[in-house]
C-alpha cells in the first residue's frame, strides 16, 4: 500500500490497526466497497469506535477513510504498468504476458545471458537478480563453457527448458549473435533487449523488447540511458511475473 500506509498504521492502536488491515484486505481482493458494519463485525468492534478512529486520523468518517485507502492501493499498482509503457517502444499486453508465460513454463530450466561491454554488465545484473529469485541463471562466460560441454557430449544435456537473455543496443553485435545462434540450435528460447526492432538479434529472438529505439550511432560523450532502462524494465517484468504467479 506504500509509505503512507505504514505511516498511518504506526499511529494506530492494535484494534485500529486490525481495522485498517481488514479494509485493505478487501480492497486488495478487488471486492466492491465493504460497509462499516461488516468491518466492525469482522473485528468485534462497534461502528461508533471505527467512526471515532476515522475522526482521530483526520477523516470525516468511514467513507473518506475507505476512499483514501483505495486511492493508496491504486497508486501502488500503477507504477509498474506505467514504467513498462513509457520505456518499452513496442509495448503490448501480449508481450508482457508472453514474458511471464515463458518464465513460468521454463521455471526449472537453465537461464543464460549474453552481452558485450556495458551490455555484459546488464546481463550480469540480470543473472544475479534471477539467481536470488530461485532461477538457475548463468552469464555468457558460463554459456561458452556449456556449449563446449554440449559439443563434447553431442547434446547429452536436455535444453528444452533453457532461456537466453540477450542485450545489445544495435542488435548486430557479432559475439552476441553467435551466442544466440548457438542457443537456438540447442532449443533455447531467446529474449532480447535492444534499440533496434529491425535488427538481426530481433529477428532471431522469440521475445523482443525495444527500448530507446533509434537508428543513430550514439556519441560516447552523450548520456546513454539504454542500459539503465533495461534494468528498470527487467525489474518491472519480474514484478509482473511474480504477480501473475501468485494469482494462479
């Protein structure tokens, strides 16, 4: 519910805290407006004591408190969606849901990242983030070793559940494309983050996220938000994945 919610609950007695928790539980479940009589009954309190609490907190009554909590909840839900829409040039509901479905289907498989230069740093971030979320994630160095092992054992390892995250501004970075081609040959699904929706990387990928789309070569002296935006988008995509997972 956000910082305001926690500031509010710190002002409350134990009974009052239970009332707030009870109201927010109904809001979070998406139920229609719950009346003061029901909240009072759920918490073994009188409606008068709830009205008194509302007054003490500066609200005219129960209705105003309920409206305030509803607004707080709505505000806490919007940032993820708004961030994704503002940062992903080719945003669509199908693209986001496709990402969540892919992670859900391949939850127990291996996940690799590939990228060069700053893209490799972003890939390392993605690897570490996935690892602490319980995924079996490896960076591109491990992917190279893994491919050597595969070739030595002639595909002895089952790759059907593997995913590769590829990061490349231009979508034409040859080492990244080589990794992607090898991954596809072994049944990996490819998720790409790039500036170019018409790039070779985009064409090779199963899911493509176009950020800060441009066909221009960026000057080294100018600010480049691409790498930071990839991390922001990835964090919000993971938030959506866990939201979807919990609702199943």
